[in-house]
C-alpha cells in the first residue's frame, strides 16, 4: 500500500487500540477491586483478632447467595439427577429438580481449555429456565417433581410455597440440536386472585472461555425490535472518561418489543427467546469464577454473567391458568444457525458495533455476513478454512485490481513530482498558503489527482474491518488447522516462554511475524512518496501492526499476510509495465473578464455569427 493507504489504515486501528486499552483497563480495575476487597477482609480479621485479646477470631461463614436445595418431602420420589437428560447429536442437557431447569449443557463437539468439552452454565447459580425475581434469583428455590417421557420431553411440576401457584414446565427437543422448547403453565390454586409482574425466567450463566479471552467478549445481550444491544462485563466496574461512575451490581434494560436476552462470550451464547415479541425487561449480574486454565489467579479476576427475562404481567383469577412459551438456545454463535432460528437472533453477532465506525451505514454487517457465507461455501469445497480465507483474499484483490493499478500509476507520477515539490517548499517556506496554491496548480498542470491514490484504501478499509469483526467471533474457525496453525481462532503460538511476559507477549507467534515481514517487503517494492523523513516514519508501520495484531486470532493475521502477498505480486506485475510519463498539459487560453473589457475599450467588438436566412419565395 502507498503512504496515504498506511495513514488511513493506521487511523482505523486507533479505535482498535483504544478498545484493547479499555479492555485491559477494565480487567486491571477488576483485579484491583478484588485485591482491595481481600485487603479489607484481612484488616477486618486483624481488628477482630485484636478485639478478642489477640486470640483467633471465630470463623464466620458467609451466607451463600443461593441457599442450599430445600429438603425433599417424604411423599416425593426423587429421580436421580443423571437420569434427567435430553440429548442430541451435538449437546447433552442435564436437568435439576431444584429450580426445575437445565443445570448445565455439554457441547459434545466443542473443546474447552485446557481440555474436555465446553459446558455452559457450569458456574450457574440457578438452572436455565428457573423462575427468578425482578432483579435477583429466588431466595428459596422451588423443588419440582420430575417425569421423563420417551418422546424426548421432560416435565416438571411444583408449587410456589409463598403464592400457592402451581408451576408446570415441559422441555422438549427441536430440530436444532442446541435448542429446546419450553412451555411454562401457571395455575392459581391459592383461593384468591393473583396478579404479579415479578415473574422472570433465568437465562443461565456464561464465563470466559479461557484466560486470554478479553473482557469485552463477555457480554450480556438483549434485542428490541430487531436491534441488539449489549454491555460488557467491564460495565460493572463503573468508570468513565470524564465523570466517573461507581461500580454497579445490577444491569437493567426495558423494551417495548423485547425479542431475546442472555449472556455470551467470544463464541457461545445462552439465550431465552419468547415465542412472541412483547414489552418486557431483563436484568443481569456477574459473579467471580475460577477458570480451569488459570486456577492460581486471584478471586475476582474472571467473572461469569447471568440474568433473567420477564414474563408478561400475570393476572390469574382463582382456579385460572396461563401458558407461556419460550425457546432456549445454548450453543455456538453460528450465523447460519441463528438466521435459521429467526426471532432476530442473528443480531447477537453484533457486526454493527465496531469502535468509532459502528456499522459504517450498514456496510460492515453486510460485508461480514457475505464474507462469512462465502468462506463457509469455500470450506465446503476445499475442506480447509485456511485455504478458504486465502481464496477470499484473492477474490477481493482481483476485484480491486483496476483501482489498484490506477492508484499505483498515480503514485508513480506523484513520485516524479518530488523534485518540483521540494523546490516549492524551499521557495515558499514562509508562505504556506501560497505553497498550497502552487502545489495544487502543479497537480493541475500535470493532470494528477492526489486523491486517486486513496480510493483502493477506502474500499479495503471496510473489508478489513468486516474481516476483523467476523473473524473475532467465528466459532467455525475453532480447532481448525492450517499448516502449523492448530486453531485459527487463537494465536498460533509455536513456543511459550517460561515465566516471561512483556506487553502481553508470552509466546512466539509466527503468523503475525510473517504479516510484518510481508508488510515490509510490500513497502519496499511499492512506489515511494513523501520525503526521506516521512518514508522512515512509515517504515515503523509494520511494527505497529505487529504489536496490535500479535495476540489476535491467527485467521486475521493469515488474511492480512495473504493480502500482502497478493499486493506484492500485483505491484511486481505493475513494475513490469512501461513507466507512466509525466507530461505537462498544454495551457488553455481562457478569455477572462478583464480581456473582454479591454477589447470593448479598444473598439473591437466580438464577431457575431451571421444567421442563415431561408430564401424568400413568392411575389
């Protein structure tokens, strides 16, 4: 790419750098908050010990947020938990009678870190599908009597001891292996009329997939009338740019046409989807967790997010009942699958929330979905995601080839103007406005449009942003091999440094290094523009991009490396063509207003064309 290209692409990465810095800050604040809480606990313990005359203070056990399961009545026969299962080819749903919901979901074909299978709601404080309050889990979970049917359904029946409302839940499999249908029936057996707007259904909990996953990937999401919104886990830390917000413990959102809600991490989601769009609300909280691949980290370093989505307002006369239908999706964020499920669930991909750029007037979501679908098709043909990424890159470069050729020719002609530009700078060193006028006149005299070298960049910029946004959450790339890369969704670490980390670098990642090397080669073979100082400055661009992309998914570095190689090949072909000539345009003789006034003063009137008259006929 030329100098202007590097400027534009570098500006676009400022937003990404800002995002990563904010993510790191959120993580640091979270760890700081956890350390402060631990220090407060130590001080309190020391004060308590001193108050007791130096003797050890008696241990005080904190009350758990969710009480232990209630005692099972003698007249109910408990079904063993391992028998409360619904299975599909892709997922295993484990149910619990305490709360009458999905205790956890094992994704059979998805690998966890450091080993095993991905399990959703592993750290859940309540089962998915459990009834909750307006802003918190129920203080006393309801125990349900369970029955398992042979047709792929499980039913639960229980009574809320506070309201005497009988609750019946029926879970059943669907055509999608990660989705269950849920029907909740409420029957008023209290003897009095019952009304409430405090019925909510638990979405389940999701935590970070691995310790290197950035905090911005762990979010709570909701969709209103086709527009999805979200808040990242760092939102609970408070913060802010100018006005500092205090830490928050509860996230609440309301909508007139709420379609779904639930937490997601980088690749997976746990969503509650009512059958009908309706007014409603949702809430979310977070809780500290310990990740399997980072067991020694301080408590509060990592979190899970969980929440609930509201029922419509319940109005039941004595003896009356109402029925409410939901879909429960617990699986990978695959665009094709989410589109097929409907209800606007594809918006959970959030292709329209790039930092600074947003959705770029809808261009980024359109390109991201198109590129992903093209990659899926190519992978089906060639059987490898790395090859699919390179082919898509080649298609993009071929599409912009004419513009690239024109841009290269423009830059070569501009480089030949360098001596004249230097003379202008020296001649009008103290007159910047005059120098600007003369520079534009020089461009006009030689027929050069300086913006012509930027056009390919403005086309590549949304493509780059779309690729970045799509690849960062493309679960299809997980555990996919290409050459030495074992997982295209992760950095391609070929060696891990022992007890060493510098600016987040703790491993040797080869693909970003190749990306930087091909950038340097591309700049060497491309046309030079600007003075020597500017050229030296732009030689640092590969290092900047290396720093930014070092811990990105290797698929993104593969795409960038591929486009560099294609660009080098195109530049080599362009260099074999004859050099474009720098020819000055002949000056056009324009008659100014002053010239016309002088001609009138001298008595020379402009000649008028004689009008042709038709020959007269008749007498």
